[in-house]
């Protein structure tokens, strides 16, 4: 069994070039034997056609996410397809590269598959924990906003209370002023009535004095008249 890495020596896509270099570097670092197949070399048309027909992953990049034909690097074990760069990189990250390259025995493959599933589950659990942490981080901010809103409502309520008390106080002051005016008016009326009574009393006394004086004058005149009559009789 021969491991084959299909590459393009004349690709103008920088991302494709970086991917090819990374695959070869990782294989060299792990001392894995492989053959490099450059599909752009003359006489490699059959190899290029085989790669394009049997590759089930298109190897899309950021600049070309949906290429018409699968992009290198593509990895095969003899003529059995292993996967594209993304699958290769994932297998390397979770330490199942030999299984991905179909170099491991059958029993090891079963164990490695279980490890892949376990690590994927761990990855999902980690994402769940990160999501929970993000929610916890957001919760204090939401609580602080709620408390701030509560303080603002309390301040507004206190301001409304003060405003309500002020009109009531103004009404009380107005009532006191009105009562004072009524009282002053009453006192003025009483003073006026007293003046009128005093005036009437003065008029009555004057009339009585005049009547007494007139009575005295009449009595004196009568006495004088009687005296004159007595003298004339003698």
C-alpha cells in the first residue's frame, strides 16, 4: 500500500500552496512514507483524472469555496480515497492520522473511531461550557442594567412624590390666606357696625338732651306766666 498526496506545482491559489506544504511537513515530521503526485506535470493527465473522479471532497478554500473540480491537496492510499486537506487536518488534531490514512490495523481502527467520537463529544461539551460561561458573563451586565433601571424608577417616583406634595402645600397656603382674608373682612364689618351703633347712641343722647332742655324752658315760661298773672290779680 502506497500513500499518495496529489498536489499542484503550478497553482496560483496561495491557500492551496500553504495547505500542500503543511500536509507534506506533517507527514515528514511523523516519518510517514508517501509519494507526491504533481497533477500539473506532463504525462500526469491520468493521475489528475483519477484524483478528480474519486475525490468526494472538493477541498474548497476561502477564495474558492465551490470549485468546479476538487482542489489539491487530496490524499489517497493507493487508489482508495482518504480525504482532502480539512479532513487531514482534523485527523491530525485529534491524533487519528494513521486511521485517516488507512495505515492502522482493523482493531486499531475500531478503537481510533471510538476515540474520534469521544473527542468530538468532548468538543461539543466544551462548546456548551463556553456558551454557558458567555451567558453567565452577560447575566451580571443584565442584572446591573435592571438595578440601574430600578434606581431610575425610584428616583422618578420620589420626584413625582415631591411634586405632588408641593401642590398640596400650595393649596393649604392658599386656603390659609383665604381664611385670613375672610377673617379680616369680618373684623372690618364688626368695626363698621360698632361705629354705626356708637353714632346712633350719640344721636339718641343728643335728642334726649334737647328734649330735656325744651321741657325746662317750657316749665320756666309757665312759672313766669303764672307769676305775672298773680301780680295782676292783686
